[in-house]
C-alpha cells in the first residue's frame, strides 16, 4: 500500500486489523502479522469514562512469546546489516504516517486511557518527536577515528547494535513511551519485543500497522501482551540483550534486578514526587495557572506531574487563589469538548487515590478542595476524581511519602528558599522539579543546589526534547543510560574499537608500471 493519509474508512480498517470483531479482542503482532492468540486467559480493558469493556487482551502463551522472540532473532541478522540510510528511510515514512493519523491515534488513547483528546494528541506528539530525532541516525550513530596513533597505525570505533531488545510500557502514555523505545532501538539496528500495558494496548497495535506501512521488515518489532509471565519471559530470555521499562517503583525495581541478574542492560524509569517551589516574587497569575495545569492535567497520571507545591514565605497567601482556579477546571469524559480533567485509569486507582487523600486528612492536613465525590452527568459509572488540594502537609505524611498518581496537589510551606531546597532534596525521588521566580540569582541558586535530574525555571513540567535525554535521577531511575537523545543511542548500542597497522614499507606499487614486462 502506498504512503497515504489514513482517515475515515481507512482509519477504521487500520483499527480493525489490530482487533478481532466478535468478541472484541486485541491481537498479537508477530512477524509483521496480526495474530489471534490461542490463550485461555484474557484481561478486560474498560473505558475509564463509562466502565464499559472496550476490548479483551490476551495473556500470551509461552509458545506465542517464544515465537515472537524467535522472529526478532531471525530478523536481526538481516536488519542489522541494512544500511543506515535504509533504516533512516523507515523513520521518515513512519514520521509522516504518525503525523497523518494523529487524530485517530488520539481517539484510541482517550477511549482506553481516559485522557482528554487534546492531551492524547500531545501524547502522540511527544512520541513523534523521538521518531523525528531518529531520522538523524546517520550522524547519531557515528563512531570516532584517530589517525596515526603510532607510525602507520590508526584507531577507529564502530557503534553497533546489541541484538534483540525489549520494551515494557506503562498505561499513562500509551503512544509516547512505546515511541521512546522501539524507534531508537530499531533505527540503531536492533530488533525489539514490545509489551504495551495490558490496560491500553490499542494505540501500540495501530502504530504497528503504521510501521508495516512504513516498510519495516517483518520481525523487526513484535508485540506480545500479558502481565507477570510476559515480564518474567522478557527478563529471563537469554536472547534479549537490553530491557527498557517505564512504570511503578515496585515493577521497576523488580525488572531492574531480575533482568540485571541475567546479564541484561536495563533502563528503568520509575516513580516520582515532583516539587514546584513558589517564591513570592514570582509572576502570580502565570505561576498559579501553570501549577493548576501541571498538577491536574492528565488527571495527575504523569510521571512528571507537579504533584507537590512548596510555597515560600508570603507566597503562601496565594493558596486560596490556586483553589479557585482548580475549582473552575471541567471534569468530564476525555472526548467531550472543553474537558480539562478526565477519569483515572481504573476503579482500583480511584480507590487508592481516595484512600491517600483520607490519610492526609487523618494525619492533620487541611482538605481545602475535595474532589472525591464528584459525579459526571451521563458518566456516573466512570472512574472520576476531581481536582483535590491538601494544604499544611508535612514530609512525614503518607500523602507526601507516596506517589498518589491522581489529580491531587499536596502543599507544604517553607520560610525560606533554603528550607524549600532542603525539603526537595530530602525526598528520595529525583525525576523533576521547578522553581517559580523573577529573581535570576534565586533561580541560579536553586538550579545549582537542587538534587533532581530535570529542573524547570518557570517551567512546571521540564521534560526535555529528544535532542537531550530524559534524565530522572535518584529513586526515580535505575540504570546507566537514560531514554532517547544521545543517552538513548548509547543504551541500544555497543562500541567496537579497531586498531589497524598497515606499514608504508609494505606498499608494493607506488606508481603505475608502463614498460613492457620482461623476465629478470
């Protein structure tokens, strides 16, 4: 099929190829084909806004997972020997297809994950930017050369793929995180076994259809579904050389340890407790608007959500104004125009969020905005939590020590910037943080003294673009090389260094011989 804009009927056909019709089940993707699983174990995927079953996801059988891995291994031999320009062309085509289908991809995300359509398009866009960066692979994968390290001797390095790699993605960014993984892996010459979250499989399957359209050979990327058995299979399979993971602390630590013990490289992005420090000299209106968006956007289900605010000195007087802004946010199903906050992913997640809010109240925090009892007309069965704010929180409270992962902002108070920095640095997580100020000296002090991997100055969610890397630290990350950017290239490659000696005295001809040959 030619490179086309898949809209309307064609887009629906794309979705149908990834799903079976009756009953609605999600397929596996093995060797370039969508395959119906033969499993007897299925996981229901619910629309978070309605609680209606959208599709059923298979727990892939051991033989199905092995077939996918065998396909990856077979494809690696040919794919790794393709020219770098061939791999680059696949990324060019994939980039165009994703851009053309952004609306359809976003609709699927909203249906399965619940976030607003605008946020779902942002989900796709931030993944698309990694694909665009991979289009620079001829320069990104260059080695190094030094001539004449000794007489007649040169040394050069080659940047080579590892082999079969694997990716395990979370539910909160169904498009962006898989696009952090497989484009970087395959553009550098690897193949990948991808396991999307069993809660949001649809957009990954649509991306596989687009990858086929882009001309990626069968077996370069395969997709399996499942839970613990699929994760263990990836961690244990000796053919897999590297594992990328984004998700919870518990799963991330487990995967890092189990895969690491089996000799694999691992990059594991885990939990976070991102702080925003607000100084009284900040631009008040802009700061409060940014706080509300960063805390409650995507229903707080972002690893870089600004879930904790530290108001310094007189800035504490702004809290009522922040509450007023949060109250004006519209909570509704993600596809409804004008929605600011959609549902959370599941009933269990909603219950956990509500329990953590209640724990804060019991431990002495002030519940200045309570979103637990919100009801959305027409979507009474949805998993909704309205914007919630707890003030006068202390670092010992459970609502502070645990990642809530919902539309809940906890507020701490500090007398000075030094006190605020101490609060942030005492927290075990180091994904990201931000400071809001109009004082350059204060901002510089904060940047220099804060112990977090990604810092925003008047930027609430400082996620770097792909020419940089996503650099969470401390308790938020385990591994050596981060996602995408230069570090992402390093994670998926290995270096071969060659030192060669060709003595000048061994040259047999220095100029062409034109005389008649004679016997001597």
